[in-house]
């Protein structure tokens, strides 16, 4: 067992941290409020450091580096769509795409192309369940019809990776050009300041990602990878929310004394720390498992359940221990709460994760890592 | 970063597993698993076997029977012991007084006590808490007054766990009532519990059992050469002891074994098909794995051997989860939890009859070893700087 970052990983962490250091709340709010919803210069810098191509080449660095980077993104609630616009769908193309399709990844890694994984559908209660979007073959081409929502980073994705039911059963994956005929997107902001879209497909031409066969396993892998990245991002957000809270308790005065004089507050901050460390452990577990080549949906569910519980606890307490200032748009802590809430409800809620674990409960006696 | 054990660590785990499951008698382990160890016999017998094989006190200095192990090896030793339901070495000997004597005692005291302590030839009990000194331990009032070659001890201790089996007591006493700080006038004294003037009175607890005691001292004459270290330096030794006590107190693997048993009972009774119950069980399992990983992080941290403040997290969360599992037992038992030691012919199974008393008994875990409020204070001050 070894939980230490390598020297290269420490360097990557520090580089990412300094790259994002310009994101104070005012700057971030301004960026989030104007199109494209992130800072193109930061996006370019992320590309130049190789961050937007992490995990595309199985020979190169991967899950642990993604974890390191995403924790820094979480720490600053940076709005750049690194996971949903690049790494998540990119890994799908890397896993399943043919040589020609994988060339697209160079443009993604260079920051010139944005992707989106269009999988979730209205009324879909489980991310690994059946999709209603259909794909039919006409001659040499495939036509897709259906509604995808929410599609994170779908507001400006150049290429979408779309899941659709295959004629002979199973779920396929298709690449669709963002400007294809029959594709309508309605872009919007999410409550945490990110961007997304509803994407409607009406006999829209798509190319099978790799073979036109069932891609359920690849979809599951994508969800596991994205979950792990989101867990790492949440850990960064929790860390910063707790840091802000402890700073506030040390400096804010009431009744003539600083708030850390009141044990009712410091005891609660200690519980936040416990929640943070448990979340960090599970985030490490998820990333290290993927790094070992173990793409296990149960491990992903374990990590995301803990992140959901810890994230909710820390977000709520961070606001409460700040008092009124924590409710304001101009103060950072509420934005961390919003992001943590969004992460809990992206690609399966805590309750969904619990269902995965419940369904698996009978298959072993002793709970094991 | 690497999740898996190294080949050496895996070999060490296999060695420990083989030892615990073959060298410790099955009946002792079975009673340990069910929570019905025979006191003091099972504890003494086990510790003597462990000690004969050099596995009773690995945390001690090597020259006194300790092992030059990595923190990960220590954790594996503990996990495998708990996995096999082996009664652990007596805390008062192995984790409390032994390390204090080894660190701060004179050569004469070490030679006199350490071998017998490792082998459990002496059963130690702890004389720390007093009626008016619980979490505020330093306000203790038991006095020791020097009289020639002796100290005369007067006062009262309480919550002395398993004192009814003890041969000796290690005791915090006030030797300088005039010291400017209350922490400064305390000493660490050892004496036999059958010394004239010592009275041990058991305290009945809410589960109906006896585990802790009050100890009264009336002009107890203690030879002065049974003082550990220096007079009035006892608080330093006490803090050292309490830091060690927190380490390994989380009981993660023991709780996992208990949780597997709840699951087995629930399955047999069909309770696992109840989604409300299954959800709670799955959540506690997940909580436990998160704690296990946190413990792995702490134990693989290249620390300097000092107690890690993160051990407060382990104690706090570990005790909560130990308690959570006892609650699940009561829920699975249902109405069968109501009869207690009801005798032959009663339909309620024995495990169910013990579920509620165990639940009540385990409320202790968030109080002892530094209450969970004390652990939160340590986290807030030491880690968060509040």
C-alpha cells in the first residue's frame, strides 16, 4: 500500500493549482455569467500542460493524474468543462473508437475540440438502464432519433458521443457532429454555473463508435471513470469549503470574541473534517482501482455514495457555520455547496449508488475492499 | 500510489493468518467471535501463546519483545487477529503501562515488570479517572505523600476496567499539590491491588454486567521504587499513554466481522429482503470501508512513530460504527431481543437475547479512550487550528 503522490503528480498538482489561482469568486462569477461559461485562455493553458488529454493514451499517465487535477479544479470551482467536455467522452473514444476516430482526440487534447457524452435521458432512473433514443441503419449510414437531457457541456460540443438502442438489442455508441442536420440543441446553465443542453435528434446521421455492436460495457466504464473524476473534484471542493469555514471561525467576531471560542461550532467543524477524510479515502480508492485496471461499478458506487454523504454534510455545515454571509452570491462558500450538490446528482444520486450496493449485498459475507 | 499489498506484505499477512487460525484454540476464537470470551482465562491463555511466539507486544521496543515492523505490518497483525476473532493482548498491559515503562522507566523497573507484563503474568488495571476527574483528567485529587522509602496514597479512582481480575494498578497520583499548574504535580505510580488499604468495588452497568470498578485508597503504603520515571512528571507519561491508547482503538476489522454476522442473521430471517433494512446495512458497510481506507492511509503514512492526530478521526468514527452494528443486531433480533438469559426452552435465540445488552454496553465506546467530544476538540485544535 502506498498513498503518496509521486514527484510528477505533485508537480502536476502544483502546476494546476497555480494555473487556476486567478479564480477568486468575483472572477469566477464573471466568467460563469458570460459566454462560453469558462475562460478560453485557461482552457488553452490546460491543453498546453497536457491536462485535456489525460487518460487518452493507455501507455501514458491516467486515473491518478486525473484525480490530482480534478481536486484542484474542485478547490477553485473552476468552470472549465474538463471532465464532461474532454476527459469523459474522450476516454470512451479512446476505448472504443477506430484509428480514424481516435485522431479526434488530438484536437481535444489540444483544446480545439469540445466533446460531450449524450447519454442521460428524461425519465431515466438508472444510468446503466435502457435508453429510448434509437439508431437505425439505412444503407451505409445510421440515423438516430430521440431526446438527450441533460447533456453536460452539450451547449457547444463540436462532437457528441451518443448512446442509442440498436435494432437488434443492446445499446450502441455513435459519434454525431454538433452541426449535423436534425440535431437541435437548447443550451442552458446548470444551477452550479456550468453549461449544458437538451439535445434532440431527429433522424440525425451518426457514425458507430468502433463497431456497431453493444457498447454497454464501454458506457459503464465511462460512467465509472467520470464518477471517479467527479469524486476527486468534490474532495477539492470540500477541502476548500472546510478551509473557508475554519478561517471564518478564526476571524469573525461576535460577542467580542472570535467564533472559534464557541465549542458548539468547533465540534461541528471537527465532524466536517471527519467527513472530508472519509471522502478523500474513497476518492483515492476509486482512482487507484481504475489505475489498477479494475473498472468495478461497485467500487464506483461505494466512492460516490461516500462523496454524496460527505459533500452534503460539508456543504450544509459550511453555510450554517458562516451564517448569513454564506448565503450570498459574492461569497465563495455557497458556490462550493452548489457544485457539491450538482456532483451528487450527476450520473447517479446517492440513492442510486445505495441501490447498487444493496443489490450486491447478498453476494459476499464480509465487506471487503 | 498503490492499493495492493507488496509481495512482502502479502506474505506477512498469510503468515499472520496461518498463525492466528492454527495456534490460537478454536474454542477461544469462537467465544471471541460471539462476544462471550471467558474472563480472565481466554485472555491470559491467548496472550501467553502470542508472547511465546513474539506476537504479544510488537509495538514495544525490540529489546523488550517488540518488532521492527512497518506501520502497515502492525496494522496487518491487528487486522488478522481481529479477523480470526483472537482476543487481543490486554490493552492495559500491551498498549498502556508497558510502553510507558519501556519509554520512561528505569532499567530496574523495566527488568522487573516488562517480561511479566508482556506475558500477562501480571494483569494490570488503570487508575486514571476519578469521580471529579473524567475528561478533565488533570484535576485528579488522589494524593501520594512521600514517607521515607514509601509513598502513602489516599483517594479514589473510578471506571477501572476489569480491575476485578487485576494484580497490579498503574495510578496517576498528585505528589505536589502546590505546583503552579495542575498538570505539573502528578506522578505515575505502580502497586499491587492487594496492598493493605486498597478496596475494589465493582460497578454494575446498564447491561446488567460488571466491567468497571471503583477503587478506594486508604493510607496505602507503596515502595518508592515503584515510581515510574521522575516525580511530578506523570502528566507527560499519561499523555504518551493516551496517545497510544487511541491508536488501534477503531476496531475496524472486529466491527466488520460483527457486521458479517448481522448480515448472516438478517439473511436467515429474511430481513435482507427488506429494502429499508438492506439500505441501512449497505450504508454501514460502506461507512466501515471508508474508515478502513482511512486507517490504511494513516498506517501507511511514513510517520515518525508519534501518535498521529488523525488517530482521533479513527477513534471517533470507529466507535460510532461499533455502536451502529450493535443497533443493527437489536433490529434484526426484533421482539426476540426482549428476553434476557431466559433459560432453557425459550424460543428467542441466545444471540438475540444478548443483542440489546450489547447495544447498551457499547454506548461506552464513544465515552472511553477520550470521549468523542474530546476527540473532536483534538481535531479542531490540532488539525484545524481552531
